[in-house]
């Protein structure tokens, strides 16, 4: 049965199937370059449990999908109330240097990277500070609870003696 867009006189050579393709994942260093961040900042975001969504490779290393990195970039720009067209313009200006840096990361070089993106440094810095504050509060509460349990204050002696 011909499809609605097929004309009766038209001959079809074959059918093309579009199968879902597994997206290529990026290592932490590649994701840092892709976002315009130093690798140390990506590690900090990972430790604090924030940043773009992460996956793991079969050997247990952290990896990032390009789609997740793009969603993270969009979210950062939306938080700062920067339009999508401005984001695309800024990203396209740095596309060539970012591509060179990705190639350097893939060959294992540690030099020749462009300067970090100032906007992303500010945006991720604010996010890191916010999550670090909650992390410190949790650690302090846990430390206080431990100290309360192991200390022998007069108040505790009065209740347990």
C-alpha cells in the first residue's frame, strides 16, 4: 500500500529505518571542556552531588551524556535569565576553541586549553557554594550528634545515674 506522500508513478528503491543510536558519553575531562569549566570544578560538583546528570561506564568511571550537558547549560542560562539565542551565540563564538580542546583531551594532553567560560564559572560557583553549605551543615550536625553520644556531660550523668 503506498504511503500518503508517495505518488503512484514513483518507484521506491528501499526503506530506510532510523534506529535509536546510543549517545556517546564524555569523560569528566571532556565534559569539563564541553561546559567551559576546569576539570577541578567538575570534580567539585560531582563530590557535592550537583552539576549535570552523570552515568557510569562499564568500568565504573563517571561519564556524561551530551544531552544532559546541554540540559545543564540551558538550566544555568535560564537561572541567569539569559535568552536561548544569546546562549547559542556565546557557545558558537567559543565552538572552535572548545573543539580543539576536546581533541587535546582525547589525545591526553594537559596543556593548550582555553580559559574557562566566566559565566559558567560564576553559575557553577554559586551552585557549589549552596551545596557546600548544606554539606557542611550535615557534617556539623553529624559531628554534634557523635559528640553528644560519646561525651560524659553532667546533664547526661544526671539522666543515666
